[in-house]
C-alpha cells in the first residue's frame, strides 16, 4: 500500500488538545501541546473499550472524543467509566462531526458501511484516520482510497505488530518456496465475528498470491465439501473456524513433499491490536494524504 494519492504538500494537522488535558491551567506545557488528541468511534464496544484503555495509558496521546451509535444506552456516559478506567472527562456522543472538533486523529474499528461514512466526515474535517475495520467491499475500498486523496489514512485488517511481521515473513517464504508447495490458510475467531474468512486471512492470501504471481480472486478456494478431485497446486485454500471466545488465530501452511512449513500467529488479547493502533496513530498524525497500512507504519517495506 503506502500510496500517496496526490502530490500536495505534506499534511500536518494542527493538534487541538482536549480540555481535560488543560485542567492544570498550564496551556503552555510542552507535554500538553505535543499530545495527539484522539477520537475513538465505536468507543463502547469490546474493541473500542480496549482502545480507550490503550490511548489513556500511553504518553503523548489522549482520548479527546468518543462516538457511538444513536441507539446505544451509553450516550452521555463518561467513556473512561465504560472502559473500566474511571472518569476521564470525555462523554460518549453520537455526532462524529462534533467529536472531531478537538481531534488530531480518528480511530475507527466498526463496520464497513459506517466506516466509509466516517471517512467522509473525517475528510471534511481534514482529520487523519486509523481504520481497523474488516470486510470492506471493492466499492468501499475505492471510496476509502478516494477519501485518502485529502487525508492520511492507515487501513489494516490487523494492527498487531506480530501479525504484520508475519505478513513480511509470508512474502519471503512464498517467494522462496514458489510453486512447489500447496498453500492453505486456516483461521479461527470467536463465535460473534460476522465476516469470514477474516480480513487478516484474506490479506495473508493476497500477500502469498502476489509473491507467486497469482490473482487471489482467481485462485482462492473457500472450504471444501464432497468429491473435490485432486488438489490444484496453484490454488490457495481457506478454512474458517468460529467458536467460543477465540481472539484470533491464523496459520499459513506451505506443504510440500516430505516437509511442511507452518507460520502461525495466536492472539491471546485484543490489547495487541489496540497497541498497534496507537502506534499507527502516532505515525499517521503528520503524514501527507494517502492510503497506508501497518507495513508502512512499521517500516517493513
């Protein structure tokens, strides 16, 4: 990814610190002035609460806004209380446009349709975004790229540093092994995950396919049943598991004659995803407009 959409001058948002940061009355404090204020969309959800905790615990960033659906019972509540860290002086509201008034970056881990709507709002506010939403359609990805003509956007199906290191290793492995192995991708997530295969699994498939000179749309096989015939070595298989409270597990199998290589990542906590999102927030805050991913953030290109 790492694609600067236009040739305009680098975009550097003017950070407006949330009032909660100014309670000491020292508006000239370097620590305060250098703090990146962050608005979190979906702040009362499972991932949203984790993001609130991660941002609040990290120096140099602060929760400045919290947004939720209009039908949530948490509207008006202090987002810190909802996240289990005590009051932080930021109330959950429905209007993203209003919440962006004090934001330097917006973090969005919601659903495809709302994410694209939020991207339009952030674009109008000149606010960079970090997006962890998965399951975007090709049309929605095009809309996101269009928004990135005017703002910097980091979009990644998985913000974990470990997963993104796996992406790099997969590219190396696929290029080294070539067409001499069968490739299978197995992923497992909790019973409430609604899209399959996971965005991370799809991205793994895209990386392997790209390294092998294939088009994933043409070579992917999603599950098998009945008499399938002999396996075509140039296909990439996907298997999906949905069960219990599994946070996320991904294994890519390179199976040849006489040996098999498996690259596996297991997430025991969503804290890894939240920590990666905070890292991406720091990185994107001063970037020029463009569509980026975690490979850019981590310098793995």
